[in-house]
C-alpha cells in the first residue's frame, strides 16, 4: 500500500510539473514572432496611428494555450496588456477545439489524431474536457469571461450592440478600456447537436466558422477531403445562427459552402482571417469572384498576417492583399484578421500594428482608408449586425 501511495504521489507530482512546463513550451514553439518587439515606424506613421480611434482584429486563438491574458506575456502574440499598449479597442478571441495531426493547407482527414487532446490534458484541464469538444468550447468561453471579470471596469465582454456602444462611448474618456468578443473556429465543436448552438450563444459566442481544417457534419473544409457544400444539418445551423444573431464566418470553408451560404442567408457574412488568391494562389485563400460575392452580401474580410495566407515577405504581402480587396470591391469590406496565437509564425505581435499603418501609407492609402481598415469597418459592421 505504501509503495502504491508513493507511485501515485509521484505520478501526480509529475503531471502537475508537466502542466507548468509543457503548454508554455508548446506555445513558444507554435507561435513565434519573426521580429520581436519593440517596433518603430516613422514619426508621420506613428502620428497617424496615434490618431486612430478604434483598432480591431477579427481572429486570435490565445484562449487555446492556457496563458493568463490579464498578464503581459513573454510568448505568443496577444494579451490584455499588449492590447492596451497597442491601443487596440476590440479583439475577437476564437475557440479552437480540435486540430488534426499533420495539419496542412491541402488535405486533412477528420479521422486524424487530434492534437488538442494531449494539449488539453497537459494544461491540467478537467477530465470532462479531455474528450469532449463542446466541453472544451464552453471551458474556453468561461476562461474569457473570467479574464474580463478580473479586469473589473477595464474590459467589456461584447455580446450585443449595446455593449459595443458602451465600449465606444466609454473609450472616449478611458483609452485603457478594451473589448473582447468570442468566436468558434469550426462548428464541429457543436458535436452534431443543434441544441449546443444555443449553449454557446448563452456563453457569449457571436461568430462561428462553419469548418476548420477538416470536413464536419455541416459540410466540406477548404482543406478537407470532400469539398462538399452545406449538408442539411449545416443549413439548419446557419438558419439558427441567423435567428440567434451569431455571425457566419466562412474562413476555411470549401468553395461549395461559400456558395451555399451566400445563396441562403440574408445576413452579411464574415471571413475572419484569410488571404487572397491574387497575392498567394492557395486553396486557403479567396478568389476575386468570392470576394465580389461576399462584398455584395455586405460582408467583411479579415486579412491574415502569416505566410501561408499572404506569402513571404509577410508585411508587404499583407499590404498587397489589403490593396487588392480595396481596388476590387472597396475599402469598406476590409478588416484585420491576424490569426494571432493560431499556431502560426507572424512578422510582429499585436504591439507592432503601427507597421501596417506605415505600410499602407507607403502604398498611398489615405488616412480615412487606413482608419477603415484598422478598425472602423469592424465597428460599423458589428453595430449593424449585432443584436
């Protein structure tokens, strides 16, 4: 009995030690920054950046890694202190619940080993989350709510138009105030149960990407095997999302799903993080025809920051992607969609967003256009489409 207790005690201690060591190590390997801070731009660009009233980003996976977002981190790309340092008003935090082993842009099976399962265990999460996608999703939702609560009156969980209006109004006198929204990357998290859509809505989710890197019960992924459109279940999910006021995110969706959604919805859609084929010809990215159809729907397109979305070198190609969408359909349809903390290498963390301003200035963007891209478009879009 004594030996059993010693063995069990040793196992518990080793597991506890692993929860402190393994997740930070994995994140530091998966979310590097090519050029670490601090960042500098010309005095003129910094002046324009400092005049920006509302900076927003549509995609960040920081909730996945188990970091305390209330503290300034020395790894990863986003946390609340760095948002304030960058004067970012609003960040969409997205929930990743499953990721296939061997993940790639071309072809992934839904039956592949799930990389998030060992990470969930290594983080010391409840066993209820170990093998349940919906429990992982609700747990990350609770984490964000907890981080915001710990900020007291310095952060707002944006769930409605009135919440957003409060953020906009209160930031006029308090630039330290930040807003956070909640999205889901991949509706496989619903576990094939429409009732779970209501559960995540109650948890604060206001955006859902229908697919991620693999096909699911809603339809095909841009990186999956089937390339199919919406299933009957997928159509019922989109209908219910429209009714609840959850925005549809078409990032990672097969071209057939993009067509099906645009044909059936009377609500504007989002593409939270993407590139464009005209800059990098990848099945990850949007064609000109897709961009035009999304714009005609009143949608908004977030340009991602990493090489597999925009190519190398990243910063000039981010600007080229923004410019291409502007020239094709108008600046009012463009947003930032970094994919920060999404197991990607980025050229700069959130404190380097001023580099985008300088890049757009060098590409002859006007100051009103820069303001639109950096956040005013997102503000307008959410004011028009949140309940």
